[in-house]
C-alpha cells in the first residue's frame, strides 16, 4: 500500500482488516443535513411539548363540529342503513366505558360507500344530528384532499381547547394533539378521583369523501375508545382496506321510494287521474313521477336536483320528461344547483362524479361505456379490439386496461362481476358522461365503439348466416348495437352532427340478419311502427338496407337484408 496516497488503505489496529479512509470533506454535507433534520425534529418536539402543557386543561365538552353541514329536513328513507350504523357506532353503556374495556373492544368503525350522489354524506349527516346527544364530541371532517383533512384536525384541536386560541397553528402539532386525545379521551385531567365509568368521553369522527385510504394513515388514532364513520366512493371502504369492521354499499332508491321522494320535494297541488296510491304511506304518486324516478335511476342527488328544476321553472311532470329526453339539454340540467334545501352539500350531478379527475385511459373507457347498454357490459367488448382503436390514450395493453378499470371501480362509476367478467354502469352516469362530450368527441367515441363491437361481433359470410353457433353471442351483443342505433337515429342524425361510416352500416346489416334468425324478443323493437308483430313476414325493418343507407348517408349500393 502506498502511504503517500490519501485514499490508500490502512490497517485497523482493532479489527486487523483493511479500511479505505475517505476524505473528511465528503462527510461534511451529510453532517450538515443530519444537523438540519435534528434541528427540525427538535423544534417540532418543542412545539408539541409546549402545546401539550397547555392541553392539560380540560377539553371543552360537549363539542359538536358539523361544519359545513346542517340538518336536512327533507331527509328520506334509509332507515335500515341507519339501524346498522347504530349497532356499529353507538357507544356502549357508561359502565363499560373505561380504558381497559376500550382496549378489548377497539375502535368502532363503519364505512358508507357507493356512487357519487347516492346519498352517503346525507346519511352520515342524518346520523350525526340524530345522535348528537349520544356522544360527548362529534367531528365532521372533509377528507377528499390532504389539505382539507389537515385543516379539519386543526379546527378540532381549537374547538376542543387542546391549543391556545389566537396563536398560529402547526398542522403536525394539531394532528398529534387530536390523535392523542382520541386515543385517550379524558374528560378531566386534574380530577383523577372521578369514577372510571365517567372518566372517558365518547366521540364520533366522520371522515367524509375519503377516496384514497392512504390519506388516513397519519390521522388514524392508534387505539382507544371511539367511533369512526367513513364515506367513500370506493367499494372497498366497507372493509379492511379502510380499516373498517362493518359497512354497506348504498344502492339508489327503489322505483316506488324514488317516486315518493320526488313527489314530496315537488310543489304540486294538481291531481293526476292515473296516479297510484303508495300502500305504505297512503299518498298519491302520479304515474309521470314514477316515470321520472325510473328515468333518473333512483339516485337521490338527481331526484333532489331535478325537483329543484321542476319547481324553479314551474314545469309539469310531462314537460320535464320532454325536456330531459332531449340529449342537448342534459349538460345544462346536470350543472344546475337548484337543490330544495341548502344543507351545505354543494355538489351537482356535473361535479359529484369528479369525471375531470379521471386518467385518460379510464376516461376513454367510461366514454365508450356511456354509449352502450348499461346493464350487462361484456368486458371483451372493451379489450378484444383495443389494438384497432386509433384514439390516443385508449388502454391497449392488458395492464393499462386493468389500471383504468380499477380507477372506475374505485370511484363506483362502474360495478363489476369478476366471475362473469361483466360490468354495469348507472344510466344517469351515462347521461352525465355524454353531456360532457362536444360533437367532435361524440363522433370520435361513437366510431371507437363501433370498432370495438365489430371486433367481437361474429360476422359470417352469406353462406353461413344460418349457422346457429353464433346466435348466443349475437343475442348477448344485440342490446349494445341497439343503443348505438337509437342514439344515431334519434339524436345524431336529426342534428346532422356527423355521418356514420360503412363499418356501422355493415354491423347493422349483419345484426338485422341475426335478429331475423333468432326470432328473439328484440325483434318487435326493430319492426317499423306500421308493422304488425303478429305477421310472421313483416315487410320492413328499421335496420333494412333502405334505412341504413339513409341514416348513414352512405353513397353505396343498397345492402339487401330480405
């Protein structure tokens, strides 16, 4: 070893091995960084220590922090869900509220999940006000963004009196003070002689609109006694992924309940001769209200918002149905904020699904799904022909498709049966997605959907059209083609938005043949209005070559079906 070189190895007298001596200047930046981190940690510890000295004062109880929500006088139904929440979240009798019992039972948790607009927040707020007297402290925190949940914990710290008013707050300090109190929620710090059964406060923490479970990691109490209610669009929010011990996926109202809810919101003193009487409430429900409830899919936010439109514009049920069925009116109706009561809930149908936050792949998948039948969407429609799609960003690779599908599932924009590999989307979500498309986007997605369906449609040559092996596949895909045909015939063609190309005509032509062969229930939907469905040999079909050439404005030879 050359001792003249500073990097030469030297023997260690203690270990008898060789070590390379590094220049002292190489360690200087690391030492400086370490000193900075230590100083920062020390400063934080000092802040927590100072705040903790102040927080030894008794907390201000009872403490009720519902902001920005107020009680909704028009809250309707959901009693079965509220009972489940009571069983899971209400504190035990006072004789059991001691720390040893808390350690055995742990936190009481419940998750409310479902599509945006299905009523998660309203149910949580109803529970909060209904059981205000059952808890010593109730806090409601907006939790869709890290900044909001951090601000919410700062407010809790101030409202409880854990920090001195008038001083600038450190969010990390406020968070830790609140977490410590939730873990050990003493009512009094300076009166240790109180009986154990009244020593600890009961509390309810509502974390509203949690879409990312990782956001909760820094705010979750370590242990202790208390109740946590989480609302989220993610269907996993009722299980272990969100640390829940119980929960429920909220469904839209059933048809009769939805119609009754709508009638109660609408200011209408007219009578409907065709009205039905609800057997449970003995109230009259107009037949057109039932039609509207069905059209809106029983979604509470949609019913509330459209009731506001009807009242604000003094519309009859019939006038509203006519207005809503106009495709060009959807965007305006979905963006109106005309809720009946101002309860602090500010979302509209245009904002509640947060479509603008979706990734490009998920957004394109949802666009395609919005044009086809919503009830049973075979996943091979979205994947088999992906390589033929020319739209930039459409998920071609399997991994990209899985990521996009997972994003839609987490947002409850779609539900999926993984065993059957089919998915479902709410009709109102489809309406909202289409309402957000301009004509150029609609043209692009329409053509993309035609490409995807054509890729899985079992085309055959004219010699093999009577082959029964394809009938099952044709019947499964037919509802999706019918939706495309109706959209084109009833909206795109009258508005002269664009002309369909030959691929659409080819698809419809083959579908027409398969329908005649199948003789299935959809056949009557394809026959012209003047054709008797009892006639085994109808003269014309909407999917005939005449209609195809006219509707698609194709300058090509007549495609004969019969």
